[in-house]
C-alpha cells in the first residue's frame, strides 16, 4: 500500500477482514502496511444495544487483516452519541 | 496494467466501490495503485442507516483485493478506446 | 467457415466477445450480463449496460426435499468494473 503517509498522526478507523472496527491514532506503519495505533479502541456494534467502546491502548494490526483505512473527522465524530447508534456489525469479507 | 490505466484516467471522478462485505462507498477517486488499492475523498456510504460505522469518515483507503465492483461514470469511459487497448494488450500477451 | 477457427486458448473466446453482450457468473450466487469493453489476464472486466442478478436462498435446509426458497433480486448499472477474483465464468453472447 503506497499512500499511508497522509494518515500518520491522524485519528483513523480500520475495518478488518472479520468486520471489526478499530479506531486510534495512526502512529506508524511499514512496507507491508502493518499499522501501529495509539490510544486505540474497538467499536462493537449491535442492533439491540448502542455501540460499545473497548479500550485497546497501543495496538499493532497486521496489514493483511486490514481492508479499509478511513480518516476520521474528529469534530464530526465528537458530535455523535454512540449510545444511540444501533446497527449490525460490519459483515466479514467473503471471497 | 490496462485496468490500472483506466482507473488513472478516472481520477477526480465520482465512483462507487462495492466491497465483498456488501459495503458500498461512493467517493471522489483520488488515487489508485498497481494492486488497484483505491483512495476515495468526500465519501458517502450507501444505506447509512444500516451502515453507520463510517459516519465520521471523510476519506478512505480501500484494499484492492476486497473490492467486488466499481461503478464508473459512463460518460468518462471511452469504450472504443478500451476495446482497442484490450486487443492490443491481448496481442502482446500471446506474442510473448 | 468454422467460428471456432480463431480460438487457440481460452482468452481468445473472451477477446472475440469484446463489444458484445456477455454472461458472467460470479462467486456469491451472482450473475451479470453486460457489454464487454475490457478485460485483462486476471479476468478483471469492464462492462456497460449491466444487469446483475443476485440469488439469495432462504432456509436452505428447511422445507420439503431440502430445497430453500430462492429470492432473486436484480439491479442495473451503467458502467461497471468487475474484479477478476470473483469471476467464475464468462460466456459469449447467446444467439437468441
């Protein structure tokens, strides 16, 4: 993956192969797009309860597992009350 | 190589990328690489109610291998040019 | 003249289908028809005037004779890139 430079020190959302959503500050990456996130947490979605945030701290995610990297608009993110968001988790990738 | 070139000509156009997890993301194509990894700006997720997960995301990078489809702006695709280029590439492949 | 004369290898069949309507079978119980404008060695495709058919089987192991109810949904797209890793078969235009 070529252009991760622009995401360094930004708060990002990673979506993984199995559908997990992890947010954190992208503090480093390498050639294979392995990614180090600081101050990271998993956002667990469920249709019945609101979103639950599980703190993960400093986290290394293997590049192979990552299907999407998104830059978070922190201002917009802070206006969202996660407890009111009811949604199914993102489905896993099926090849 | 051919498809990579096609995507490069569509830079700055709006496209809709559908992933193999059924997520559909529309955005402005900012860049593409040889693996067909895609960078989109000003993104919108289709069916926001069902997929609120990316509400606060403004741009994203998508791994090429998880793409199922990309819907392209037809008015910016020269189909005659594509067919000629495809025939040329096919010819060069068989000569090898 | 034998119409198969120009065909020495599988990809020749696809090459001769350029600018024709083709039928494409994909993983995940999906099928497409569309006009083929480009392809490459990975079977990445670019099609126009695409109609997609998705087959969803409900309760596959319930009901008599183990048959589920098949829900078919259709969708049209103007210009579509299809990633080759999902392609099972490409079939030339039907002469009907």
